[in-house]
């Protein structure tokens, strides 16, 4: 009888450990997918704004931008772009600027200019270090 009760206790403990492990695995996978869907949603929001063109003009990889910038920073950039008062200057900058000109040229009218230049430098340093 003693061997059977010991086996039952081990089975219950083992089963509970498996249940906890499966719970954490399921939670991790759910978080992974929810983060992915969140970033895809952010990508769609950015693509509707001039922010997408500005990032592209500055040779910033948008996928890298979405995964390496904090959600708060991305939301701030979106908000700044939506409420920008320099739309005409931005359109001129994005549409009429020669593509061969250095992409580090400032866009002082842009409320995201400092952040974008900082992100560009981070990405360049990341590429150099690899």
C-alpha cells in the first residue's frame, strides 16, 4: 500500500508540473503572437502617415524601427505626425528632395526630427557592430 501511495503522490506532482509548464508555454506563445499583432497594427498606422515616408527617406528599416523602439516612443511619433503643423514643408521635403542627397539632412520643421536622427544613428551603429 505504501508503494502505491508514493506512486500516486509522484504522479500528481509530475502531472501538476506538466500542467504548469504547459500553462507557461501557452502564455508565452500567446504573448509572442499578441506582440506580433500589435506591431503589425502599428505598421498599418504608420503606413497611413507621413512618418512612414520620413523613415524611408532617412533609410530607417521600418521593421527594425517597430521592434526596437518602445511602444510609447512609436505612439509619440504617430501623435506628433498626426498633429504636425508643417504639413506643406514635410510634403516638399519628402516629395521634392533629391534621393541622392545625404539622408542625414535635418528636417527642423518635423517634430520627430531629433528622434528619427537618433534612431538612424542607432541602426547604423547596429549594422557596423555586426
